[in-house]
């Protein structure tokens, strides 16, 4: 079987790594891929958003399956276009991926179908938004409606910060067209948990729980990032909470999308917050989360390709999805200055030494491979993932792995997994 994985980050490295374990896989390509992915797949210089390029390559190279993992090509309808050409593809179609690329759609869906979430209002201009803010309690959350690389959410502590957030998003276009519309919602208090789920539009199979660390600095301080590390399982996501979420959030969401004639087939990500009033939805994603994937897929005992095919063919109920009981922790090593300005092109040393340790995998997020050496090529550079019988053991092992790797201005948090 010949597979093309679309994307080039740590999430895609984890997906390629898992797919490569299936003996029926003859060849994996990745567009555009990265330095680490190049050891498992042939990287091709096609942008993840280049729908025509992906279609042409798939035809020319007799690709049996295209796995579309990033948000942008899903929002642009890559799966729809591939299927029109008779090319088998994994991921939701554009009309279903809207659950991520339009926050206002997602909020309206939850309101219509009584799925627990924060109270909110949607605005198309800054004047009305600021007028609304003048009567609200703080802190409050201001969100760009569209896709903003996971950074379009601002928690404002007071009216001045909220007003500045509205101007920044809507008038100054900090997040581009994603900020043409905004969602303002109440600030919820509680711990956040990420639940990814496989669904074929009929059956939904939640994956093991995980928790992400979004802030750049220890103690959840600093700017929001795409994620500085993650761990699985969550210490607070009990079987009772899981049952509640299945009955009140997961299954109702899949059913709601069906009622709206937007059948969702792929990976549906639930960003939850566990409040005193019970679990509520903070956000949906229409794909694997990053870096949650780097701790969830190493715990998957079942074959990923088999699951992908079952989702596409709407027979997920026939597949037994099993999980490793061990815990997993991923520490992101980033370029100094991330998520703002940073330099790239520095040589990375010690990856092989780190991976010599049992149960340590180094997933590449922003690297390039040249003349037998790895170099930094992005903000988030590596995700050092470790597994152990206990969460504390996995934390210790992950940081031992981090300690063997070095590159100039490397930055990482020292408290991943300690929530």
C-alpha cells in the first residue's frame, strides 16, 4: 500500500511512525515532511495547502490513501477534491471541518443541540463588540472566528485588555482574515483535558485522555503557543467523567453534525474544561491535535491504518481499538524566542543518544536533514516522548531524553506533566 501523509510537523511524524508499523505499507510519502520524517518516508516539496499539487502527485504515484492531518487543507476542502478524483482520503470534508474553522458555527451548534459550553456572543465589527464588553465581567475570552494556528484566543483580565484584543484581531488583523468575526465568551474555571476521537459519522471511539501545556513558560505563564508539551493519561479525567462526556458531549456532537447534514468522518478533537458545573467544550478541532498526538499514538496498540480504513468505509464498529496502559509524556524543545521571533539553522546534536534509551521516541516538528545532520527549521523543533508504567516515571524519562539533546538557544518547559 502506498500512502501520502499531508503535513510536516510533529503530529505528522507521529502519524507516519505509526503507519510505518503496518507490514502491508509498501511506501510512505509526506508533503512537505521534515528532517525526522525523512527517515521513514520520502518527503516531497509540495505545500500542505496545495490541493492541485497533492491531487497530481497522488495520481502520478498511484497513491492508495492520502491522510490529511493539518487544519488548513481540511478547511479548504482537500478531502472533497481528492474524493472527486477517485482518490481515497482520510479526514473530514470541508462542510464537516467547519466545526474547527468557524468558532461561531461550533458555538451555535452547541447552543442548538444543548451541548455544554461557555456562554457567548458573536460579533462582525469592533464597535458592537466593545459595546458588549463594557457590560461584562472579567476575565473574559476573545477568539478569532477562523483558523489562527492555535493562537487566536486571548484571555483578557479587564476591559482595557479586552478592548485591545478586539482592535488587534478585528481592525489590525493580527490573525488575518480569521479575525473578520470574533466570538466573546465567558471565562470558565477548571482544568483542561483533550480527548481525540475516531468517528465514521455513526460510531465514535474516544482515544485515551491527554493534557496540553499551551503557555511558553513554566507555571503556565507567558504567551500562548501551539503547545509546549503534553501528557497522557490525564490525572483528573475519571471513568465517570468519560461516561458523562460520551452521553452529553461526544455522541451528541456527532449526532448534531449528522442532523446538520455535515457527517463528520475522521478525528474529532474535543477541548474540554472540567468545571464545578461539569465538563464543558472549549473548542473542537477537526483533526489530530499537536502535540497531543505525540503521546496518544504511542499508546495505541491497534493498527492505525486499519482504523483509518474503517472510518472511511463507515465500519468503525467492527474494529477493536486497544490501548497501552502505560503513561506517555512529550516535552517540546523549541527555538529560543518562540512563539515570537526566533532564529533557525542551528545544528541539533544528541537525538540518536536520546533514542537509544528504551521507550523514548523523538518526534521532529521543525527540522531539516542535510549531509547526515539535523538542523532547526521552525519554532517548535522536537517533541521528546517517553513511556513508563507511571506518569511520574514517564516525566523523569522524558527529561532524561531532553538532557541528551542540544542546539543553540534551545527552550523548553521544565514542568510538563505536573498539573
